[in-house]
C-alpha cells in the first residue's frame, strides 16, 4: 500500500479539519430562528451578516404542507397578508416585506391571491447601531386550506457581531431575492395608466415579453381599495390593454398617481412597478 510522506499526511488532515470546522461553525452560528410549527406548515426568519451599508439580507421563510396556501400583500376579498413588527431596541430597523409574483385562486365564490407552495419573502432590515444585534419580530399571517388559520408568533434571531454565515442559508436568502419581480424594461413595462373614478375602473396598457404566456396582473393600492379580475385585450400596436374594476371605500376619494403597485407575471418572467396615471 502506498504511504503518504508524514508532512503530506499532516497537511491533508489540517485541510480536512479546517473545512469541517468552517461548516460546523457556520451551522452553529447560523442566524435563523427555530422553525415554529403552525397548522398547515412552519415559519422562521433567516438572516445573513449585515452589509457595508448596514442593510441585513433576510427572509421570512414559510414552509407549507400540501394543499395549504398563504397570502400576497393584497390578498383579495378575503385573507390575511403577512405582517411583521420588529422591536428596534435589538439594533435593527424594519421597513417592509417584498413579495415574489403570486397566483390567483378562484373557487367560484371567492377570488384571492397568494401562494400554494412554500415561499421565502425578503425582508428590508437595517442595523441602527454597531455591535451585537438581536432580531425580535412579531409575525402575523394567514395559512389556509378549507378555512383560514390566523398565525401569530414571535421569532427571535441572535446576531453576534462575529457571526459566521451558513453558506446554505445565505444561498436561500439570495434565491429569494432573485425570485422577486424585475424592474420594467423596454420588453416588459406599463406604457400608460389611468383611473376613472366615475366608472370605477383602472386602465393599463402593457408591453409584454414576446412569446410569453397570457399575463396575470396583481394590484395593491391604498387601504380600503380592492381590484377585480382584469379584462385583457391585445391592441393593434401590439400592446395589451387591461381594464380592472376598482372597489373604492366610501370615503376613499380618487386614487392618486403612484399609489397603486402593479405586479405582472408573464410566463417565467415577472415585473413590478408603481402606476403613474396619465
């Protein structure tokens, strides 16, 4: 049997030990809360090391059991959108949740918007002080099957200043960010938009990707506003017109330009933009 020289053996063992130590350290110091079991699934928060600008990559990780669903930012006629409150005394400020393009579900009675498989929602977090951090988050969301189950839980993540990242968890965060809708470009954008409060209708003209599937539109507006099923029509110039019924609150007034966020899914691509009214 061929034997390694003693020095080569030592070098090999040190390399193996170093690699093992890296992964064990990353796993032990992974910045994530424990999974919290709820009816229909599990939830947790995963974070990475703060960036140079103070931002903290993070996700709300929602694991769904088969047949269960959860909701988008604007769930439709029924449902509970995910909501998070972060205690700033832990050294972390929270400014919002970002969402991948959802799906529309229509059971013939109620139309709602969300996800029917596990989903990771990127969180906008930023450190507000140097040193060790502690993410203390109160989470409220709905997970539904035949009925909607409100989920309310506290998720805590310790983030020591000397945190060693778990590369698998960081990859999970990066994948969630990559799944978000893109900004508009010349091949995929809203060309124009207008709101007619008398007719209770929003009209949007879209440029869509060539050869893509029929688009799905999702809209989120100010509190109290709701949006019905879009009617789509291809125009002679190649754009697609979408007429969307709007349910306004009694004291809501007219929608303001920039107050409605449009998300469009077309095949494998998705795009998101606030609507500037003509």
